[in-house]
C-alpha cells in the first residue's frame, strides 16, 4: 500500500511550476554551452562506463520483489520495479586494464550480492524481459495493480520514486500501455516498463565539439549491434490475446520486444514521442538544445549538492527524461571530471558478464576507430540507419540490414556486415593498446553469434519451439525456456559466455 510520504513527495513534484522550470532549463543550457566553448568537457583520455540492470527471481524462477534493505546492503540501486536492481561501474580508461577493471567490478558486485540474496531465496537475472510472474500472481495483475490515495495514482509494485509515480498523475501522462503483436495492455501507471531490463555502455569523446561525429557513427551502429544482441522475443504468456496461437505469436513477435515496450509505454501516439530513434546532430550545441527543448513530462524539484554539474542542475534533471535510443551526456562531479559522452541504450541485458563486456568493448572499439579512420558508413543516410534499427528489433539477424564497409561497398548479408563491424571494433581496441589476442578475446562472444547466426533471442525461440513439439502448451513452453535460461546463467554468469550454452564455449576463433 502506498505510504503517505510517497504521496506527499508526488504532490511536491506535481506542484513544480512547469514554465519556471523550463526557463531554468534554458538558462542551464546556456551554462552548458559556455562550458563546452571553454573546453571544460574536453578530456583526451578515452573513458568507458556501464549501467547494468537485473531482475530478481525466487528459487523456482518466478519473479520476486527485492526487499529494499537487501538492495541497499548489497550495493545495488533501485530501478522502476520492486523486482529490479541496477549497478553502475566506475568509469575506467579504455585499455586492457580498464576493460578488465569493468569486468572485475561487475563480477565483484554480483559475487558480493549472491550470498545475502540467496539467504532471502533470491537470485539476480541478467536478461531482456522477464516472463514468469511472481508465484500466485499474473503478469497482467502485477503490472497494472495500483491504488488511488487522495487523488494520486500509485503503482503497487513500483519503487518509491516520486518521478515514476508522478508520470501517471500529470496533465500530459505517458502512454502507459503495451501495444505489441498479440499483446494489448492498458495500465494506470508506467509500471509496464518494468518488464524490461538493459545494459547501457558509455563512451567518453575526447573533444566535446566532435561529439556530433561520434554520435552519427553511434546512430549507424545501433541497428547491427541491436540485431546481434536481441534477447526479448516473448512476453509473459498471460499478456497475449486469448485467441492468439503459439504459431502466430512466434511468427509475429519482435526479436527485441524491449524496444516496442519502452516506446509504447512512454509515448502517446499522435501527441508525444519521448522515446525514439535519434536524429543526427548538427553541432554540439544542438545536442544541448535538443535536451532543453524536449517535451517536459515531469518538472522535478532541483536541489544543489555542491557538484560541478549542479551548475546546470535543471538541465540535468530534464536530461533524465530525454529518452532516445542513443543520447549525449554532459556531466561530472568536478571540473576535472567533466566530460561529454555517448550513452548507448538499445541493448537488452545479456546472458553472461562476458557477453556484456563484449558489447561494451565492441561499442567502445567502434567509436574509437570509425571516426579516426573516417569510415564510409558515416555517409549511410539517416533514414536507412533508422530502418536498420527497427528491422533489427523486429527480426534480429534475419533482418535485411544495410551497411557500408571499409571499402565503401554496400553490404547486407550477415557475414559481410559483421565481418566489417567486428573488424572495426577490434581495430579500435588495438588503438587503445590491446594486443591482437586481447582484442580478439573481448569480441569473441559476439563473433560466435555472427558466425553461427544465433542470438539469445533465437535461442529462446528455438527452446520454445522444441517444447511445443514435445506437446507442451505455450505457457509451459515459455516457462520451460525461461527456467533453462536461468539455470544456464547460474552456471555461466561469472565465468562463461552464451557460446557455452551452444556447446561452443571451447571453440577457437578461426576467423
């Protein structure tokens, strides 16, 4: 039941004067622009970071709420749902030591969390979307359960964040629905977004003024990397239309339904498109102004904390609801730490830590190499990059992607696209001092996917089909797949990769 403290905090958010808030945002945007011109955000040292979301399950694989005291004790942050947990790594230089430090930090936090979580009968899962609801509940009920307290609508299973709850109580609320093939759910809050979990690698650009160039490349990378990492092909079974057959569901399902979920929950068709594929930037100032000009859903109260980026605290707060699949970030606790970076948001949680670090290394390596070599994919038109992105979300590696390779040739077959993509990523890692062997090691899990044309999403679909062929109903088939996913992950999360699930973990990379 929603507490009076939460209701009071939601009311405080709703009382913020939107016009005054926006006026402050524009003033902060001028501050950011001035600091860019002064070189404050320039930092020649390539830096990488990672945000990593999980959901919790009980011993039997069903979704589970995480007690807040446990979450705080194990050093994870709360996310949208009560079942969520998030970690953020400390920024590290892009080199072999830095990447190893990123991987070690993730593993260290997961190891430290395992015992106290297990004592509560809980386990963290790295995935794109959960499919088994809490024991004795339905996914529909879990996602839509809410109460009205003194005129404030509050989601029962949502974390006690005033911003999340305020989004359901504004004059311009989000869509608050799921609208996917054979799935149509309307909620009173944004809780349906809590179906999905992601990883979000960051890459710091050396000179802030060059951010539009790096951003343009990141936008063109979005489709190919999304296709290779797809990991949410099915919803919880009780969310599907009753008359939809298993064959229809599998035939029509997006390979990365996470994209569809985030857009339909937060967008309002014909009114606002807060979540979308980003347009190219004309200048670094354009990046700042776009955040400032974006439609405000929830103007939050702002308090200073003595950080450097508190000098533009209203703009930072606005940035928190600037939802693009690739987005620029300007921040830093101090002037010495100030940086301009690119946050890459399309990728679902991956099967293992090694797979996650492979994505981080690939993204960083690509942004390190493509601008420096003036790779011709820069000239791929934006419309095609956007088509690639949504085709990848819908079809994964079966999508008709269009890429421009290093020779300037337009290619579309899986082998040619990823031969160039991963070659460029490897070259970028070598630029940062990694040996041929080290660079190949980080990218090996992704090479295996491309070579065998299999992703976590296609693995899940195949497991479901096998269960159906054995005579199971659709719900049991999905649950069997999910339990196998969780069991495989328990054995490989910290010390293996998705390739181990395919019986290829010991293969040598002979490309």
